C-alpha cells in the first residue's frame, strides 16, 4: 500500500510539472503586448504615458485597465471578436493575450 501511495504521489508530481511547464510556455507576455500596442493600437488609443495624442473616441489603455471588473481574459476575447468601430487586425490568440497582459500592467 505504501508503494502504491508513493507511485500515486510521483504521478501527481509529474503531471503537475507538465501543467506548470505548459502554462509558462503559453503565458502572456506584457512586453510583447506593449510592442504590439505601439505598432497596431497607437493610431487610435493612447497606449503609453509617452504618447501625445490619439482618437478621442478610443479610450486610453490605462483607462481600460482601471475599469471596475477589468479582466485580461475578457479583453482577450473582446480583441478576437469583430467590432464595427475597431478594425479586425487578424491578431493571433497569443498576440491578443499579450496585448491584454500589457493593458493589465497599466492598472
């Protein structure tokens, strides 16, 4: 019984290690998100404190990040869904997650 229990714990440890490795491999990168924001979003949104101007109708990223109930996952989904006021950039899932991570870093 002790051997069976030990093998079970070893199995759980290995599975947890794989999950952790997979999660870190797909973790959103706020630095990449900032680069994408400067390239794709700054023509409409204020994406950083050193930006001078943007389109009035487009909220600054810092304002988005400070909204009550802000959630990076919701922003990721929003960016993947077409909207009439926002052009479809054709961004990948990783790119949208990176952008959302960058916006979240501005809280």
